[in-house]
């Protein structure tokens, strides 16, 4: 559960170990190790809360917000809320699938999840 993760000493210990290794190991070794570790993840889901009220830029109201993350992960889904709406950005390795094949399922799946949670 998230409560267990929040109470875990693991992030604190990991940060201390990384700081220690940064002073002991050559920079290339640290970079190579970080690259190898990041390659072990196959997917990432990110949830970013944007402004909940419409924002303006140069006097114009912003209609929608979005963001992209390009990484070595096989699949990345970035969910962003803004002014009462929810959007999802999808990036994936071309060898896995075409992102369009994934995004076609985004809206109906989200609507089904929303209805199940809200009870609409």
C-alpha cells in the first residue's frame, strides 16, 4: 500500500547509498549503473496535478495542458489533470506497439473507471 511505501526507510537509505557511491565510484561507472537499472523498468505511470482552475498566459485562457516524457522505458503513460479535465500522454518503444493503438482505448477505459468509482 502507499502508506507502507511512505513509511519505508528505503528511499532514505537509497539516497544515502547513492551519495556515498557518487564519492567512491568513477562517474562513468555511476552513469553505466544508473542506465542499467533504469532499463529494468518496463513501464511507468505518472500522475501530475495541474491547476484546477483555468489558467491564463499572455491574457489568453489556456484550453488544455499536456506533457511528454521521452525515456528509455518501454511504455510511459503521463496523466495530467487541468481545470476539471484529465489527459493522458503515451510514449512507447516502436517495437512494442504504436501509441495510437493504446490511446484509442484511453477515453473509454477512463470513462468506465470513472463510472465505477463515482457510481454514475
